[in-house]
C-alpha cells in the first residue's frame, strides 16, 4: 500500500506526464499558491526528469492580493503588468506547457467590494486575451489541477479536528477523484479518456440541433450550431502532443448557439468566483442573453461576472457530466470549480472554445461569432446537474434521444 507521500509523488507525476505530457526540451510554466510551494517543487523535479528544458514557477499570494483589494487606490485595478501578459504569450509561442494549481480560499475576499474584483477580473482578461487564445484554441498543452491548502480544507471539512485532519481528508478526496488509488493511475487515466472519446464521437455524429434541460427549477432549451464538435478527456496541441487540460475530468462539452438559449436555469452547487461564493442562483435567458438573474448568496459578485462585457451575458459552453463518477461519488462539495464541475453537468458564462466547432481554431473572432460561437473576456463554469436532471436531444434528422436520465448517461 502506497503512503500519502508516495501518492502525492504519483499525483505530481500524473500531472506532468499525462496532464501536460511534457516532451524533451520543452518549457513549462507552473502557477501555484505560495503555500503549495512543496508541490510546485515536486512538479518541477518530475518535469526535469522527463526532459523539460526549463521550468518557470509563478507563485500567487492570495493574502497579498487581499491587501491590494482592501487598500490600493481604484486606479490600481485598471492596470495589469504588461511584462506578465507578454511573457506568457512569448512562452506560448515557444510551445511552453502550463500547469495551474487551483487551491484558493473560497471565502478570502468576502469582505472586499465586488466592484473592485470585477474590475480587476476584466482588466486581467483584456491583458491576457492574446495568451488565452493559445489555451482556448488548444495550441499549447495546459492542465489545471489542485492540492489542499489549510483554509480550503477547513471550508470543505468544517468538522475537522485540526489543520492536519482537514488537509488529510481533502487529500483523500482528491486522490479518489483523480484515480490515484488505482493500481496503475496512468493506465486508468488512459482507459478513462478513451471512454470519454467514445462518448464525444457518438454525440458529434448525432448532429444535435437542440437540447432540452429538465430538472427542479430548470427548464431550458439550448440550440447547438451546425458543425459543432463534442470534446472531452484529452486533446492534441498544435505540436501533436496529447494532453489532459483538467485533472480530474469527467465532462463532455461543446458550444451552444449564442442566440439559441431560452428558458430558466437553476444552479445546483456553489460557485467560487473571485474569492467569493455565489450560491442558489437562477438565470433567465431570452434568445441566448441573460435577461434576469437572482442569487441567495453573492448577488453582487454574480452581477459583476455577468456584466464583465457583452459576451458575458451569453453562454459559451454546455457540458454533460454523469452523476455516477469518482468525483460525484465522493459526496463532497469542494467549493472549487475544478472538482465541482466534474461532479455535475454545467454551463459556462462567456467565451466558447474554438475547437468545439468545425474549423473554429482557424477562424477570426468575427467568423466565430458568425458561426454561432460566443466571444468574451471571461469563461466561468457553473453547476446545474444532479440526480434529477434529464437532457433530451433532437438531431438534424428529427430523431429524439434521451441523453441523460436521472443524472446519468442514457446512451
């Protein structure tokens, strides 16, 4: 039986060798919370062992960010370091791979003015737009993963007796969700991504024209553009390297038609966004646009998200996730979108991924919009799935098909 330390090492290796699939003489950039430095070092060691040329690490200090939000002048949130944005773009041009450790404190910024957070999110989105095209187009290999931090662990397990107990409990759930407890995690992941590919191939071949989401508080019609492609599991970057962008991942996703969404949509899990929680919220759509919304918690944060730009009033992703999956079966609300979105069907407010429509990665922004894709400075997933969700589809040939029934695959 492997020790926790062995499992952590196995997890780091999985992210490097399967997540971004580092190749010989390739660059790697790791972005990580400062308290996860030990894991960034483990990732770096693994990357060099498989042949990386150079590894760059960018540490994020959330507490320092909070100091800025609480005390900096308003104009500070209208600027983003040009050298950071340009540096990331230059690395992407060199086929650098990117690992991001997502482990923020969900409640850290609850006392911060949501308008300041919204302004900073928009400023960063504009500055990083050129870089984000590399990841959204799948031109470079990238992977978002996570490890426990004390604050996050206590949010998930408030009953924990101390810091160690909370962190150990969260590690256990992460190991389950990412298949680390399997005898051969790499082989398990390869089988899993193959299974997801079978689902994407089946759904793409069906050529659905629209989907109907039915659940308590949800009655939504979603049109899909002609030539849409379902994605899931892993992808090939521009250099031909296979990578897995999320660990864990259980989703199959595509783009909705920008102006083809109508009805009411209710969230089923909290959304951690900008250091705040948005919970028990409802969105109303007419011709694709969010025309009204409410939230029992985090209304102002949701308002700031929806009003980021014109494109953030529309959806950019529709994702199907079965209720029966390793992540969902942990019976845990993670307060972290990486995990919660892989335990639940979800949508994304904001931009669509160009690789979810035929020829999309070669289209201009204007061509994508003309094809039915939404463009925006942001892309934020939120959860709508559960045991009571049914999804029905209609194909170009008029065939009606139940895709999801009572939260699980019906195909």
